[in-house]
């Protein structure tokens, strides 16, 4: 069933490189963060000494001071029971996984010692809970009572409870990792007992009730419980665990996926992705093909049609319609947890399929999203990762996320980056990622080392320290387009497996293979909108630095190379300057405001080294000559390029977008272009003769002469009009107009004369410009302004421009909740339905202004405190200063 297997983490050591930066910073946190802090919530719940430790905070905090470790029978009921931080305990599971993975990755003894300390603490808590006799099985282990599980079985909604099986999975997964990666026998004892509790609990439930539980939004989220139970079965041989795993299945999703039906629209991404990793484990344990088929179909429904350029998926944690990428860009795209799990699924599927697309995605997502999710800073207390890695215009990475779900998966992600580099298949070795690393290939009796600066450089040296006849399968990225050399010789790709360069040799220790993979700079369109593009340098997604929060445009035509990539760019360190903008890698861990996507907007038809001076007009459907010419991935030969130029230029001319003189200018400019770096100049000539539809012929003389065929109906004598939409008003640096602007239309070039000039401000009503004059946009929002001009020859040209208007500051809210007599929980909020909320700032008399949008705790003082706060939207509007008085201690 398994075609290849990844190597254990202990067999691969990561060298210095882009991934190592994030790993070093997370390993520092693993070394210095006290175990007592992650145990604090468990010990408090079990009535044990917390040793004065504070919990990590955020979602991972002490419950309400009056909350008890209720069983299902003594839970006081919703609205009566004082509760808080109902997901507590999950972060400790992630932390235990991080320590275990860190030990496997480095062999550093400190990590194993901390694993043992944390496992011992959890075992002590489990025993203390069992000693109360209040719970259904002595294996119960949590940082709250068993009541959340009872209420889930009663179909309680999110709010009263918060995903108890999700938290259980994180704790159990951490214990399993401690056993598998750090050799902890005590961890196996504790998690086996918890597994017995879970199996017993699920065994008494009917299938229909379980399905209703799993259909609950967030409350029914169970993480990868099926995966962990299968792993326990494979370790212990106890079939009860395999049977219990089958209870953690969502039948509606599994059945639809098995049939190849897409029902993902509107579903919670990370509520369902972990279960897919579990289905792979179930397939490996049972051989039931439906599990594998379901996961394969679901992966195809997600990649690439629901993934953004950096590999993330979802908006506000939900999936959108199939194929909607440009149409699904929002404020809260790409939850990091979802990418963590999609990567796990991709690795698992590759082992069963050897499909290079899975490895291509793994490189994209791990390099750009996950490495880029970790701030380039060192912290003693904070994972410094993002929850969302947004892709909307003018986004900012919001690092931190102590105690959140993505903070938890971030702990794990950055200590195991080497897990996707090598796979083994008998005597064959698959190299999927080019990270500086060293493999101990036990089966082959020696090491394999990758030495490279990739993705900063395309030179990759593999040193093979084994003897005998072996085959190395080296993944060639899809954008390399066959331009690969090995030891300086052009190498064919895909001789055995599509997407891989297979090298079979009688190796001797010390043999070197030097692979060169050029890193093209290219514009990559979204699946549903070819004019919305990301800029990518080899495997690196680039982010345009710009403080604006409105969509930004680029005009790339004059920089296009024959293959569609871009030339004429410069680099300084990791920064790239091209198209008049500065870009940083998505993996930078930086804190600048950025634009992952840009809008193509070439106003003039130009080619590299040659500008026709002709406007790039659009028809009513948005079609233009340059849009059509560069809709694909470029051209394999100059002849293919000339054929496309001729075809699209004739289409534009016949549609009234080019006059005949302009048509000639465009063709001459194409011939004069240097996009293919010609060795000698070319010149053009035209003929009205059409030879069986042949677009042109090339004769080789002292110069290359391109003869273009121009039929008589190709273009009128006069150029069509050129129009421009003008906006006047107060425009902030964000790109938004913060007071009502006015819009009008200017005729830049009237052509043979204007018969009619109209404008539509987004309400599907065309108004004559002569009668309306400039129009004031009083309504807030994004206005799609359209203009059209009809000339005296009956030709119509169109223009479009988006105008973003937000004249109103956010509406702030504040809620203060008492936590006993000595502290309060403060929740600051604000709503802005137009540009969206950018930040909330607050301070008290003894603090500076801080940016904080999660609930936080404030200790009460002897005297009342005044807390001030403001909210700012993405347009730049700021609320007037607000204040709330916190009561005195005991008040």
C-alpha cells in the first residue's frame, strides 16, 4: 500500500538556511519556557500545587475563579456555571509535541528531560483526577471537568462549550509524540489510559448521535482523534482503539468525498482537515480503499482551487466555492493551523501515490506560509507566529498567538522542517525539498548531504556517502520548465516519475551531483481571475511593500521575457526591486504592510526593449490585446510568440481596439523587442496577402525579416478614443478616500470624434458625462467605476477604476467581566463594515499605548482605574478617545 516512506526526524539534521532561522528561534523558546507554566491549568483543575506558575495566557488561561472540575452529573447548567478559557489544556499538548519533536530533530538532552518532566506532571494530574472518583474512567485527563463532553453529547453549542475532543486530541497527540520521538514509556502509560477512557465513552453512543455531534460548528471539532487512536492501536495492538477511531468520522463528508462530490463550500477548514490525516491512518491500518480515495478527492478539491499563492486556505476559517481564489480574498484568509494539517495530508498522500503535485504544494506552503508565519525575532515567552497569514491588500502579519490553536501548531511546525526532504522506496531515494540537510540513510549505509542556498540560489549540491547502485529521484519544480542541468549537462525530467529527474549510478562515497535549477521571476495568475497575480521568484512568493490598503497595480508588459517571466529586476539581500516596487519574500518573517496579490494594468502596448506607444484598450468584457497575449505561461519559441501577437492583434483590430496604423505599430514593436535576447536585429514588413491562414514567414538573410499578413478588414484608418477616469478628493496614504470624492471622465485621445461619453458609478446606470459632470460618491464602500465612449465610426471603448471610500471611523465596544474580587477580564472590540478594523489601542495611567484585540485580564487596584482606548480602520479613520472606569479592589 505504501510506495515510499519518510525518514524519522532523528535521521535528518537541518543545516543553515531559510528554514533553520525559524527553527533556531522556536528551539530557543522550547529551551527556556518553564514546564510548570503549561502544567498550571491542569494542576489547578486537579487541586494540586501550581508552584506559583502562571499559565501561558490567552485561550490557555485559568478558568473562572469559581469554576469547578464538574462531572457531567454535577454541572450546574448553562447560564449558571461560571466558566472561562474552555479550551485550556490544548496548548500543553502542542508544547509536549514541540519538545518531543525538538529532541528527535536535535538529539539535545535538555528536550528529553523537559519531556519527562511534563509527562510526569500530566500523569500526576491524571492520578489526582482519578482519585476523586467523580469521572467515568480513571484515564480521564483534562484541565477542566468531564462536563464539556457530556454537554457535547447533549448537543450544546459553541459558547457553552468549546471543542472538548479537539483539546483531548492535542493532549493525547503530545503524549504519543513523547513516546514515539523521545522514548517516554510513562507517556505511553498515560495516553493508553486516556485512550481507554475515550474508547469507553464513544462505545456507548449511537452512530446517529455522534453524527449530530460532529456537525456542530466548532463545538463538534475533534481534531485528529481518529489519527491518534489508530496510532495507539498500532503501538499497543488493542483493537478497541481502532474501533473507537471509526467513531470519529463525519459520514456526510466521507461519503461525498469517496464519491468525488464537492460539499466544502461554507465548511470550517480546520475542523475537517485533521480528520483527513486520520483517514489516511485508518487506510494504512485497515486497507479500506475508501479512506484513501476520500482524501485524494478532497485534496484535489482544495489544491489549487481553494489555496492562495502562499499555500494557505480559507477565509475566516471557512472554505469558499470551488475555484474561488481571487473572489475569496478577504480580511482573515489562510489560518495557519489549516496549512499545518494540509501539509501533513500532502506528505501522507505522497507516500501512497508518489504524485509530484503533493511535493510541489508542500514546498510552496512550508516555505512561504509556515516559515513566513514565524516572526524574525527571538522570544522567551511567545511562539511569535501568525494566526492568519492574510492575502488582502495592505495586510500585516500579526505575530504572537500565545495559547491559540495556531500558536500551538506553530510550536510544532518550526522544530520539524526537515520532515519533508527525503523519502525512501527500497534502494531508491526521493528528494522532495532542497533544504540544507544531512540524511543518515541507514539502509544504504551512509549519509546524503544537501548543500545549497536555495531558495536564494538555484545551485544544489548533493554529496552521496553510500556505495552501490542506487537511484536518486530529484524533484524538479514545475516552473523550471526543463532548464535543469546536472553536473553541467542538460538533464531530461520525468524519465521514471513525472516531475522527477531520476539518476541511477554505481555510487561511491564522496560522489557529488550538482543540480542547477534556474529561479525565474514570474507573474502567476489566480485560477479565477487572470488579472490578479502573485509575483514569484522560483519557489518564493514575493510580497510588495506598500502602506496602502487598497489594491495596487503593476504594468509588466515592457519587462516580459519570451517565457512570460520578468527581466530587468535587481536584488539587494533578500529584497527584489522590479516594476517600480520593492518586494520581500513571504518567508521573511517581516512586519511591513504588504500586498501578496497585484492587479495587472498595462495602459500601453509595450514589449521588452520596444514600446509601440499604442493604448491597450479593453472591450466591454475586459478583453485586451496584452491580457490575451500573456494569459498563458509564455512561449517556447519566438515563432510561437509572433504567431500569438499576430492573432491577438488582428482580433483587437477587428474589434475596434486598434486602428490599422496602430496595428502596424504593434507588429513592428513586437519584431523589435528584445524579449528573446536576439543575436542580431530583426525588422518587419507587411503584406495584405493571406497564405492559407499563415500569420507570417521568416526569411534568414543578413537580417531576420518578419513578413506580416494584414487582411484588408484589419482595423480602421483612425485610432479609437482613449478615455481616463479621474478622481478628485482627499486620498489617505492607505489608498482610501476619507472624505467623499468626485469622479469624472476625461477624453485623452478623441480618435475620429466622440459620439457619446457615459459613466456608471457601480449601480448599473449609465449617465451621460455631458449632462452629469463630475459625480460625487457620497456612499462608503468600494465603487467599481466604469466609463465608455462611442466614437463616430461606431466603435466603443471601455475603462474601469475602483474607488475605495470610507469616511467613518470604527464603532468601538467594551465589555468588562469580573473574575472574582481582585481582577477583571476586559474585551475591547470595534466594528467597521467598510475598510475593516486595523487595530485597537489602549492604555491606563501606568501603561503605554498598546495594540491588543484579544480579551485580557487587569488586576484591580485600591483606587479605580481609567482605561482609554481608540480604534483605527484600514482607511486610517480613528475613533475619538473612549474610556471605561475599572472599579476599585473589591468593588
